[in-house]
C-alpha cells in the first residue's frame, strides 16, 4: 500500500472519540502486538504519522491499532472504519463452521501467514452471545452429502485427539500442530458433511470434531498465537452447539473466556461465563460445573468484584463435591477437575492479592496432577508458586520453585513456559544483588534456556 498524501481524518476522529493520547494509543498497540507474539516498537510519532497520512501502518500494526481502539471504545472498530485498506481479516467469517474449520486447518498447513495476521480481539470473546445457532444448524442440515459416517470414523477422531492431547502436555503446543491441523482439514471436518444413521451419531461426530478444533486452538494458545487460538475456539463453539448446546457449547464459551483472562482482557468474560452456566446447570456433571464456576470466579476477580468472586469459589467447591455421573471427554481433557479448580482458585486469589492463599492452592494443585502425564502443568504451577513466594519475600523458596519449573520445562515448545521464565528475570536480578543462594545460577540457566 502506497503512503497516503492527505490526513487520515477517519483515524483522527476515532482517536478523538476514544479520548486517548497518541502515546497511550501506541502503548496499547505494543501490548496487543505482544499478546499475539509480535514485538513492535510503535511510539507516539508513528501514531502521529498514521493520523497525518504521511505513513501507513505496516505488517499487522493496522489490525493491532483497530483492536486498541475497539477496546477503548468498547465496540468493534475495523481497519476500514479508520481509513486503512480492508484486509482479509476484516471480512465477515464464513457462517458455516465446517467450512471454517477446514479453512483454518489448511491455513495452518499451507498458509501459516494467514493465521499469523489474525489478532486476538476482545469483541471476539463475546461471539457466542451473539451467535444465531438455529440458522447455522439449518444450513448444516441442508448441505448433507452422500457418504455414510459410522461410529468407527468418530472413534478414530477421538483417539487421535486424545493421543495429541497427551503429547501436548509433555512436549508443548508446538509438537504436532501441523499434523492436527491437517487431520482436521482433510478428514475430520469433511466427515461432518456426510450422512448419519441417527441423531446421536451426528451429535457424537460434531462433538469429536469440536474437541479436535479445541485442541488446535489450545496448541496455538500455548504458542502465543492468540488470534489463531480464538478462531479455533469460535469454530469449536459452533460445532459444539450441534453436538450438545447445553454442556459442550458451555465448555467452549469457557474456553474463550479462559483465553481472554489469561491475556488480562476480562471484557465480556463475566457475561460469557454467566451465559455458559445458565445453559449448562442441570445438564452437566459436578466436575464440569465446578470448572465453569471457577472460571466465573476468575472473571469476577479480574474486574475487581471480590464478593462475587468469593461466592463463585464456594460454588465451585460445592459442585466438585457433587457426584453426578461421568465427566465428558470435552471437559476431562483439562485434567483432574480438583487440580484445575485448585490451580484457578490460586489465580483468582492472586488477583485478590491473597498471596498466602495463592501459595496454599498451588501446593494443593501439585498434589492432584500426575507429574509425568501433566508435566507442563507442573512446570507452570511451580513457576506460579515461585511468584507467590516471592510476593511474600521468601526469596530462597521462590528460587527453589522456579528452579524446579525450569527443569520441567526443558525440551518443551511452549510460549507460555518461555513467558513464565522471562517474567522472573527482573526479580532474579534483585536477588543476585542481594546474594540470594542459587539466584545467580538460576539466572544463568534462564538466559541459556531463553537463548
């Protein structure tokens, strides 16, 4: 795109409506770029050039700029609205989730750049609250092909999902991502265009492919590809609605909220999880319900509603104690429910500045996860435990916890583990100056691991 020669009045007017300075907006753009694994040096001069029309945003900067303004105005702001060229990302998504799942998988294999320009958006978090599933369902049922799909086809999808989920916990999101995406695009999603001998088989097929889409999204999330992850979660939600509009769809709503909370973007999360609970209560087992309540607690804590967060924590504990049947595979994939509840209780208490309670919950979580099967969970929990100990000025213990985390992270292809280690470097520098035992050696090992 050639540089425009006149002021970008649309961008100027939108920035004015947002009520922010160029410097503040540049900071927002840098933060959103970082969320999506992109390191930008955008400053107020760059924003000034964009607004004056002397220079256009390059790469994905235009999309990050639109997202920054969307968050400040609490509505969707597209690149078209702010005077930038309409991009593929601005185009409305295909309403057919089978087509979307196929396209996403193929893009992962053949056109990785397509997903690289997809940025996480706060408006995308609320997608399930606005989605017309009845129209989607009518369309899907009207486009059935001739091939017959049986239980064996569905079982294979589930087996492949389970195998790569297990590998993901041991080796990180980067392991097998292309294989998962290719299988989704070439085999699993196209299967949904076939004929089914019963409605139960149809529901099972859509549920199996929804779980595979969730896995692809989770792997992208672990790699820091948040825009791609969000798109997989959205299509996973649409597929889950065909399988189980109560329980499975609610779980995918939780996935979208969970991602946003991990990025410290709580917009829409309370409403999203409340919607998930409303549709699922009485239709899911106690452990799945507990996982929804604990995400509700995190959402409340993230927006500073402490009493509501406390009530949601109690609801999670109560649901966990209720024996109400087997846990479905879509929620069981997150591991032992008791461990997940403890881990997310710790994160909730972190937002509420209860560092002693956070430490206790992290230690409880560690006892509930198999360290061999859930190696990444143990690594991240040890890292979080170290953070809570450091917040209590227990430096020696913090260094020990971080050291254990680093040992467990060895060999993983995971952006989340890298970020966990990156985040402790400034504290380690302080500990080195104070000559805390082990701090210098750990700092050296962290540098080597990150290099």
